[in-house]
């Protein structure tokens, strides 16, 4: 027995050492974790400070960029103002030109009308004057012919003078432009040729300077081998120099060829310009097309100049390539002088091949450009030919119309001559018939005939008198007409003189206007150049503004990203702080638990000492009881192992809960982002509402006559508002109904959680009764399990409040929007109800998941079997006397929640009825918390067997007095 007691003491000391080591390891781990967390926190603070400094720096940069942007915007606005002023001036100039052209057109039309009126008056006068006698009409005919000839000659002279003056002005302008272009081109070509010749001469002079230097270096060499080697190198250099000279000659030939091609292009351009000048001269006959032809010519000359510039650029590129080849040769020469005169012919051949390829590419590009330029020129030539043919057709039509008018005039003159002859015939007939009648009267003898003749003579005399009266009247009228004609001729002569004077004045004004047009054209050209320069500058500024905008956008993106990173870092730091606090709390709890374990170990020592004394007295009688104690000690060891496993499980549960807390924090952040987005949408909708209200009030002030219609519309809108309010109320009711359901479900969940807590507390009381250590551990588990649903409730309530807040915000937005657009509000409400239903479904799914999780937790805790307890029960059942085994079976039935009736029925079937056995536990009744057994003073207590005491202990532990459930601080606050 002593050896066994010593063995037990050694085992107890070993257990203490293990516990002490575990405590030290846990403390070291906690200290390491705390130090790591502190270092991480310090690093995060340093990173945060660095990020804040960077943010400040970026803010300064953004402010500087904003200021620069403002300056740029101001400069752009000023340039826009200048551009608008230039445009306004250009439009005024165009308007002035158009007005001048219109005035000239009106003056030309007036002149043409006056000439037409003169032409119309002249044939009418002829027709009137030809009704007189032939003697009277001779002088007016001569005068009329003279006036017609003079008028036609004057008109033709005016036309020819106008056309020649216009042609001369246009030719002078074109000659000036072509001279300026030729001078600029010759200057550029001369500069290019002089530059190339100067470069080549410089290169040749450098080579001539290098050759005597090489010869001077070669002269002091005394060894024959070196002399031979240097001679070979000289030969190679001479060959290479010849090659380079050949290349230079080829380059010169190419340059001359390019110059000849350039001259050919100039000749082609000159030919095209001559053709264009001819076409424009034909166009310029029409005054309306003067400006368009000038602009087309200007554009074509600009295109030709651009082609010439491109050719010049290609020539410069070729000259640069030749210069690079020469530089490469020089570098090869210098490298050979320094490093032993080693020439790399392969590289030189490669350069020659590249040069040939570039020449081919240049030729292809020139052919392609030539073809590309020929196509539009051919199209322009076709169009010009068509226009020329149209002009010729118009000219022939005008000539034909003039010929027709001349023929008509001749026909009119013939008709007037015939009418005059027809009038002269009856007068002659009257003169010839009078003597014939007299001879007939003398010869006839018949009186009747004489009387008849007399009557006829009387009648003829009456007719002659009437004719003489008519002739007298006609003579008077002809005299009056001649006077009128003379006056008209005098007036026409004076008018013609006035017209000539006006024509001279108009010619002078035309010359002055042409001079003004030239000056204005020069101004327009200069203004166009300035305009193009300003446009290019504006494009440059716009590009710079775009680049700045892109930079600002990139910087804003970087700032937003840095802000997001700062927020994430702050959140991570908060989570780490929370974890530190949780770890500190766990550390404190573990320290408390370890102290309690030390107390329990001391109590166990006392119990062991208490058990050692009766064991030493009753060594022989109670060997079985000692074996029971050994088994109890083994069970205690197993329970300590189980306790360690449970602590590990608790730590794992804590980690899982921390992960769940992080996920919930992420969800809270997501909801916070949603709230920010909703606030932004609210602000946007408010701004939109303000804008719509402003526009609405402006329309009301502008349209006062439609007040009645608007009132009717307002009444309809009020009815719609009432209907929408009813629908919104119904929607609110529909929204509140799932909220009430959620509240009911949350209450049910809380009740289930409380029931679960109560059941867990009842289950953990059995483990607490073994030792105060188990009591502390189970109390810790209860608090943790009580805190989890409380936190879950808090999060659910926060989510519900956020959902309600979102719903209220959405309803407020709907109420604001209803005043402007009722049908839109209904659609929005339907969408929001759909979103709320989705959110309620998500919450219901979460609530459905929570009882499942709780059931899983309960099943995971309740489904575990305490193998040590069952083994002890099984062993005690067989070690107890047969008369007491029924009590052991009843205790086992109570532990397994078997009803009393069923248990009694089973016992009656086995034993035929058994009486209960309920002795006291060491003289005491049942207690909720087991206390350590005291050393008894009476020997009667120790006479009962140890198995009976153990059975009673099991009964007390299977059904302890359940204490009221203890809630955590957070649950009490909720």
C-alpha cells in the first residue's frame, strides 16, 4: 500500500509538472503572439503614417495640377474668345465681299436692263417712222442705223473692257503667287545643294588630312614585315576609299537624278497650274464663281507645295543616310587605326544592301505618291473638261440667240418696208385713174353714163376729200412724231452720255474694288494662316489638356486606391486589436483556470492523505477499494486528457468564431458601402429634382395662358399621388409583414438559443461536479456559447436596422420622386419591393441556417459519449453486490433519460420487483455541487461498502440541482 501511495504521489507530481509546463508553454506562446501582434501593429502604424504622408504629397500635387489646369482653362477660354473674334471678323469680311459682289451684280444687271431698253426702243422707233412717206423716212432711218451701230459698238466695247480688266487682274494675282512659290522653291533647292556639296567637301578634306598622317605614321617603321602589313592595309584603305568615292558618286548621281525629278515635278506642276489658270479664266467670266475658283486654286497649290515638301524631306532623308554611311566609314577607319587596322567588309556590304533596299523603298513610295496624285488630277481634269464643254455650249447658245435676234430684226425691217410700199400704191392708183375717166366722159355720148359718171365722180371727190383730210392729218401726226423722235433721240443721246459717264465711274469703282479685293484677299490669307496657327495651337493645348486630364484621373485612381488600402489597413489593425484583446482575455481565463487547477491539486493531495490513513488501517479488508481508488485516479487522468482535448476544441472554436467575425465585418463593410452608394444616389436624385423643379417653374412663368390645363394636370397628379400613396402604404404593409415574421423568427431563435443554453448548462453540471476545474471550464464554455448567439443577435439586429433604414430611405426617395413622376415611382417601388423580398429571403435563409448550426453544435456536443463514465458504470455494475445492482441500473437509466415506469418494468421482468435503496452520502443529502468528503468521526459511516458510496455519488451527479441559467454581460445588455 505504501508503494502504491508513493506511486500515486509520483504520478500526481508528474501531473503537476506537466500542468506547470503546459502553463509555461501557453504563457510563452501568448507572450510571443502578443509581441508579434505589437510588432505588426507598430509596422502598420508606420505604414499608415507613410501612406498619410504620401496622400498629403499627392494632394499637394493634385492641387498644383488643378491650379495648372485652371490656368490652362483660362488660356483656352481666352484663345476661344480670340478665335470667336477672328471668326466674327472673317464672317464680316465674307459678308462685306458678298455685299460688294451683290452690288456689282445689281449694277451689271441694271446696265444690261438699260441696254436692253435702248435696244427695245430703237426698233420701235423704226417701226413708227416707216409709216411716213419715203422722202420723210430717209433721214430718220439713217439716224436710227447710226444710233444702233453706236449703241452696239459701245456695248461690245464695255463687255470687252470688263473682261480684259478682270482677266488682267486675275493673271497678275496668279503670276505673283507663282513667282513667290518659284522663288521659295529655288531657295530651298539651292540651300540643299550647297549643304550637300559643303558636307562632301568637308569629308574629302578630312580624308586628305588623314592620309598624310597615316603616311607619316608609316614612315618611321623599320621592320619589313610591318611595312608589308601596313602596305596591305593601305591598299585595303585605298580600295575602301575608292568604294566610298564610288558610293559618293552614286549619291551625287542620285541627288542629281532627284533634282531632275524635282524639276520635272515642278514642270508638271507648272503645266497643271497653267491648265488650272486656263480653267479658272473660263470660270472667272462668271462673277459668282470667282471666289470658289480662287479657293480651289489655293488648295491645289497648297497640295502641290505639300508634295514638293515631301520630296524635299525624302531628299533630306537620303542625304542623312549618306552622311551616316560616311560617319560609319569614318568610325571604321578610326577603329582600324586604334585596334590594328582590321576592316569589317561584311558590315559595309550589309550597309550597302540596306542602302539599296532604302532606295527601292523610296522609289516605290514615289511611284505610289505619283499615282496617288495623278488620280485626283485626272479627275479634276475630267471635271474641268466637262465644265469647259458646258461653257462652250452656253457660249454657242448665246451666239445663236444673238443671231436669231439679228434675223428677227431684219425680218421686222422688211415687214416695215413692205407696209410702206403698200401704203404708197393706192395714192398712185388714184392719180392715174383721174385722166382715164375724163377721156372716157368726153368720148361717150350717152347722158345716162355721164350722169352715172358724175355721180361716181361726186362720190370719188368725196372720197378724195376724205383721203386728203386723212393725209393732212397723217402729215401732221408724222410731223409731231418726227418732233417726238428728235426729242427722244436727244434724250437717248444724253442718257447714253450719262451712261458712259456712269460706266467710267463704275470702271473706276471696279478698279478700286478690285484693289480692295486684293488687299482683303491678302488679309484673308494672312488671317487664314493665323487661324490655322491658332487651330494647331488649340489642338496642342487640347492634347495637353487631355494628357493632364488623364494624369489627374490616374492620380485620382491612385488616391482612391490608397484610401481603400488605408481603410483596409485600419480595419485589419482594428481586427488585430480585437484579436489581441480576445487573446488577453483568454490568457487571463487560462491563468484563472490554472490557479483553480492548482487548488484542485491541493485538494486532491488532501484527499489522498485522507484516503491514505484509512487505507493503511484497512489494508487487508479493503484491497478492492484501493483498486477502486486506482481506477478513480486513472479516470481522473483520462479526464485531464479529455479536458486538454476540450481546451484544444475550444481554441479551434474561438478561431472559427474569429473567422466568422471577420466575415461579418466584411459584410458590415459591404453594407456600409451600399449605404454610401444610396446616399450618392439620393444626392443625385435631389439634384435632378431641383433641376426639374427649376425647369418646371420656368415653364410656368413662360406659359401663363395654360394655367387651367396645368391645374387639371395637377388634379390628375394628385389623384395619382393618392393612388401611389395607397400603393406605397400597401407596399409598406407588405414590407412590415416579413419584418414582423423576421422578428418572430428571431424571438423563436432566441428562445431556442436559451433552451439550448439551459440544456448545455444542465449537461455541463455533471462534468463540473467531478472537480472545480471542470466547473470553471464548463462555466467558460457557457459564457462563450452565450456570447455567440448574443453577438449573432446583435449582428442580425444591426442588419435588420440597416435594412429598415434602407427601406425608409428608399420610401423617402419614392415620396420625393412621386411629386414629379408617379408612374416612375411605381416602377421604382416594385424594384425596391423585389430587392426587399430578396433581402428578406436572404435573412430567412440565414435564420434557417442558424438553427441548423445550433443543432449541429448540440449534436456535436451531445452525440459525444463519455467513455470513461460508461466504463466506470459498467465496472461498478459488476463489482457491486447482486442485491444492489438494481440501484446501479436505475442510476444508469436516469443518466440515459429512461423513464421510471419503463425502468421498473424492466427490473421487474429481471428480478420480480426490487425495493429502492437510498442511503445518505456520508450522512448528507443530495447537493447541487459535490464537496470533498470530510474525514468521518463515526466508524459506522465507513462500515458501508465503497461501491455503495460510489453508486450514491453517481446518483447525485446524474441528477444535480440545476442552478438558474447565467447569461453573459452582452446578453444581459441585449
